[in-house]
C-alpha cells in the first residue's frame, strides 16, 4: 500500500491492510470468474451446436452450492472485519479524554471550532454569519457559552488523544477528507455528522474537500497540525485569551 500517503492515525495501518486484502480478494475473484467463463465457452464450443442436453444436476452441490457458500462466507468475513475495525477506530474508550472539535464546511473553506474552557459549544445563528465581520460561523454574542469558543482556519490537535468531530456545512455538500488520517465523511446540509479518530504521529496533514462543491472546490483545503499536548494547550490558551 505504498501509494497511500503516510498514515498518522491510530489503527490506520490496520485499515490499509484490510483495504489491501479486500482489493486482492476482489481482484482474484474477478480473474477466477473470467477463467471459468472462458473455460465454459470452450467446453460448450467443443460439444457442438444443438447439444444442450448436457447438464450437471448430479454435481449441483459442488458446482453451484459450494462456490456460492464460499463466496458468501468471504463477503461476510469482509463485512464483519471492516465493521470490527471501524468500531475499534471510533471507540471512545475514555470519552472524558476525547477532545471535541466542530468542523464546518463553507464554500470554499473549512472552519474548526473548539468549545473552550467550559467544554460547551456556544449557540450559532445563521443570520449572524459574516466572515468579513470576523464571525464566519455566526456565534451568538449573547450566549455565555460562545464567549470562550475558539474558531480557527487551521486544525490543531494533540497527538495520542481521541478526537470527537461534529461535522456541519453552511451551504452545499462538502466532503471532509483527511487522507493522512484515513478519514473521509460528507457534510450534509441540515444534518450534523459525527466522526471519531485518534491522531498519533505529530506533523502536518492535508485536509481536502472530496465533493465537487462549486467553482472554488479546487482550493477548498486546510491543514491539520498534530502537535504535542503541551504545544496544543498553549496554542488553545493563546487563542482563548485573544478573544
Ligand atoms: Cu467543498
């Protein structure tokens, strides 16, 4: 899987391996289907025209039922193993330790909001949304919970801590895509999405939009910076005090 960008998330390598397994299984099933198809055509060609009485009723089990059962078992394994891994990745073993971030897609930018000291996201109102006035998410100044909210255009995260993402969009469908974290989910208008992962390796990662969301789609990019817990705390504190 060396065509994938370097992984920085917990269980990311396991996901890559599963992807590799699934792709190779599907590839060899495809090859086997083509071989069987060609072999059947050759056999039928040799038996001559009009000779359609040959059937395999006595060998039904080995020819039909057994391969069907084997393939069903294979697909069940793929289903169960991927669900198992997804549950492991999303598992919030220590919810109190998880850090909450709200991700909002806007044509053509990503915004990241941290709830601040109180741990509660303040109320936002669509009629207050104004990027030129410095309030791109429409934070309500009348709500005390909004007073310490931090809004950023870069996503800062501490390494080794689970992240609980709330995903929103202000206009059209956007796709929150972080290849380095093996993360991809659509933000749907009118819905709130949830996504969990744990960044492990400090560094910079690309955040893209995976849905063609308009003329500026190509430049809808942001940066995820994974730093040490101390660096993250000092960044967050500086942002909170700046408000
Ligand atoms: Cu977009």
